């Protein structure tokens, strides 16, 4: 019997395991044009926290009691569509479950790149595109820029570090704890701040004495304020995530916000789906970096559908290096 | 004997009158190419507070004991330059004093527009250009947009209201107290919020139930947070001033900052001098609005050089409607 995770209750603040419930999915025959996919890899991503609130946003809220959704990679096991056949590996958004059924148009064959299938949930998927277009299109980062990126050990941040280095930028990452710091440094970052070791603003001032041209924000809060404190004239901030506030109703406190004015800083929020039309450019450029041997990738893997809530909650406690995944 | 105001001490927080001292200026003969100008009107502007701190910024800090500077309009009374002759009215930056002496290149004849000379310190000067280019160039506001502007009764804000209306936008202003609210309404604003009467975010939600496309920020703080709370997708914020933090080391508290992401909001700081190269376009367009009878202007005037500190301090206590000026 296929199963799926549902939202049992809307979390208040940090979600708890009791906010999730696993249910059996009805087994049904395929209609014409539909496929059945055995999911192999499921994604957990910070943005999913937003969908757990009953708030209108760029993606609709999860409904209580209904199967949740999210990125997934699986294998077609049954097909009533001419375009997909059993054995095809596909990516799709019917995650949080072990089997997905739907119209073939909702499932996309994996691009032909020499990476394992789960990479299309990470560096070669939504988090990778977020990094790529956030850095190059939103922040308009270019060779010679000094780039600061928070959560640099995460799926998005670690790709920002590597794309930025590949494009000739100086990169300062921030990560929590010596292991992650060492890993980010191994990706090529010129300097890495351990945000658990002291105030970010001070550390950033030491790492970038001439200031930063670009900030790629995954966390908000202290990191954003530090970036404001050290922004150079005409600095561009791509605001991608604010893990700091997803689970917290506390306001963000910014001491250096007025620096925006004198330094003509531009802060811009974005969501990756605005850039999906440029996916081919992303695969081509990332494929070239892959072929050049300059891309490294790390995963934190939980096993089994039952582990989904734990994997998700781990995102907010710094539990992952690289992409957080569940293997089913 | 000509006199000038100097900074006697660097203010901590809100400046006090004891932070300023008036001194005699040495009388000296003109060198070749210099002019002597009797100042008629002196400007006080919020940005001057920043120059009172010993902090590197887009304008250098005032030096303790040295005459301060600022916008001024005056009459040439003596000239050793072929381009300027006694009787010419000029604008320049040697304010905070009753007589200015310097090279003719530092003094600019007033443009030929049918407004009184002091208007070139306000609506037809730096505050007007700030409003014009902040709205149209930085925020890229266009006909049909809903524009929110804080400090809408001030020199900059009142011009934003009128330019926005002239360009076919819907305008919501914020001002403090019934008199200012009434004045902003008389400028053509579609709705005016009295920020002293209740929470700005709630009032803005009522005034703009469909949200705002543009926010012109003169104050920061609660107003900025309210604008974030009600930003529509792809909203643009021109960040012009943060009167809220100029005198205050308290951090800005933003509850709605993460809205930047889902709504792809762009916040951009700017300073007017970046747009000075387009001054001709500004005079032409504003001149046309003036000729069409659609521009209104208000001044709050203090009399005499001795009144400069009071006029300046009044900027931070809501003491002005329209442009704050000192007549000498």
C-alpha cells in the first residue's frame, strides 16, 4: 500500500513531529495519459515551512490532512502515456510519498548529465538553479566581485560558492561549526566564517576588509545585518531565504539598514520559478563545470519514507551538509 | 562681520542646540575668479544629521569648529569672475552662513523658471530632484501603479505625491496630524494615513486593499515594515531616508522582511547626486507641470541666521510642512 505524509496540524513556530501524520494512499488504476512512479529520492527544502502556514504566498498552503508535495525523483513503473515508459527516471513535485500517480505532463525525464539521479533534487535541480540564477541574474555578480553567502554548507549555498569561484569571484561563506567550515573551504571559498564562533558582522569585516559587492542571503537576521554593515557602494543582495524567520514570529532586527542609502544597495527577493525558462542555460553551464571537474556535491541522506519529518526538521537545526535527502 | 554656524560637538542621538556654535568669518578680499554672495535663503535637510557623525559616508563628515555646509540661495554682491555679476541670483552649497565666498564655479545661476528663488532649495532643487528621480528612475513607478510615500508633507514627500499624481498613479501618503493630512490630501493624494493615529500597517491595508506597487521611503521603521506587509508582487521600494534612525542607535525592527522573497520585492537605496546629470530633464518636466498649474508648494520659514539650529532640529520633530527654510 503506497503511503504519504500529510500535515496533521499547522505548526506554531518550529514544527514538531506531531504536526505530521502518515496515511495510506488509495490504490487506483491509471487513466489514459497517466503514469505511476515509484519514488526513489524525496527532497526536503526550507521553503516548505512556508506552505505549512495558512497564508497566501507564491505557492498555496498545504491542506490539513492532504498529502504534502515537494521535489522527488523516481522510476516509472507503469505508463499509459506514449512519452514515458517503465524504467524511465523522472523528476516531479509529488514528493512526501513513496508512489506518485498523475498525468505524464507532471513528470520530466532527467536531463542527460553524468550525475546520480538525486543530484536533480540538489545541485542540478531547484536548489542549484536557485543558486545559479540568484547569483548571476538577480545579484548580477560578475568576475572580480567579492561575494558573501550564508548557509554556505547547504544545498543552495554550496552551489553559490562553487559557481562564484568558477566565474572568477572572491567568495566568503558562512557556516556553523568546524566541519562545515572545513567543507566550504574545500569547495574553494576564499574565507569561511563560523557563525557559531562569534558575531557575524565582526568576522565579515575581517574576512572582507574592503567590503562586499554581493550578498546571497539564505538566512536573514544577523547575517543580513552584517552584509549591510559591510556593503560596498552599489552592492546587490539576492534575498533567497530567511531560515531565521520561517519558524519565528520575532521581527528581524537590523542595525545597519540605513547603509542602503549612502551605499545605494539593492536588495531583491526572488523565487527560482521565475527563472525556470532559462533551465537549458543552467544545465549547459553547470554541465560544463561538471565536465571540468570543478563541481563538488555533498548529501545528507535519511533512509525511508518514515524519516521525512526528521529530515525536514533537521534543515532548521543545521543538520545537513549539502543537500538534505530521503531515500525510499 | 559675516557669521557661520559650526559644529561645536558631535551630537549623540538627537542633536541639541549646544552642539552648534556661531562664529565670525574672516573678511577677506576676493582672489581672481572668486565671487562674494549674500545668502538670502538657507536650507536644512535631514541628510545633514549624517554629516554630524564622524563616519565615512557619501558626503564627508562636518569638522568640529569649521563652518558647516548646505544648500543656499543668494545674491552676488561682488565678483572677480566674468560669468557672474552683482545682482545675479545663485544656488550653491556654502550654507549655514550669511555670506559665502569662493570660486565662481561653485555658484550656479538659478534656472529660468517662474518660481521664487527659495524654491530651488525645495521642489525645484535637491529635495525635488530626490522625489522625481527616486520615484521615476529608482522605483520605476509608472501610470497605474499604487504608490505609498512616507513623510508626505515634507519637501521630498509632497513632491512625490504631486509628480505621481501628474503621471497617473494612485497615491497614498502618510503624514503626522490632521493639518498635514489635510494638506497632503489637498495635493491630490488618493488617501492619506495619519501615522500618529494608529498602526501604519493597519491603515495602509485599509487604504490599499490590493497592496502597493511602489514605496518611497523617507522614514524607515514602522512605515517600511507596513510597506513590506502590503507589497504586491514585483513591488519596488526607493529608500531615500530613514529619519527614524538618523538620531537613534536602536535597530530597525521588521516583521515582514521575508515578504521580500515571495513577492520578489526590490529595495534600493539612492542618493540624488547620482542623478544630477539628468537635471535638465527634471527642470523641463517640472517646468511643464508648473505651467500646467498642477504643482503646489509649501514652506516652513524661520527667520535669521540665528534660527538655523532650531530649523534643523524641527525636521526631526515633524516641525515642517513642505520645505523647511531659513531666511537671512
